[in-house]
């Protein structure tokens, strides 16, 4: 199941009874904060989880249609690790 920013905003609206525009701005601001601060250091949100950077090394990739190999450069990925409280709610 996928959840969109719009779905999150609708859920916030139903919980706090505010305008669509305000809810959309809240969601947009949250994701902007995560994106802008994550490049420098890990972001820990209490009782929710941690967003952290992970460097994936350079590797050889292959085009599935042609079988042609090419080099995939080293990349920085943003990983999320859920807190124990979130994991407890899931199980």
C-alpha cells in the first residue's frame, strides 16, 4: 500500500480540524526539514525513528535488455530505521 503526501495531509486535517492548505504546508515543511538536514547528520525523532545517511559503494550494473555493463557511481542514500515503539505497534 502506498500513501501520498495528500493522504497524510487529509489524515492531519481530520485529526486537528484545520484547512487543507495548512495541512499541506505542515506535510511539505516536514519533508523539507528531513531533506535539508539529512545531508549533514542523522535525524532522530523520538518514539518514531532515525533517518540516516548511507554511502553505497561504486559497483557494476547491467542493462537487463542488452546485457551491457556499466559503472554505477558511489551514492548517498537516506535510510530510515523505525524506533522500538513503532516496531511494537506494527507487531
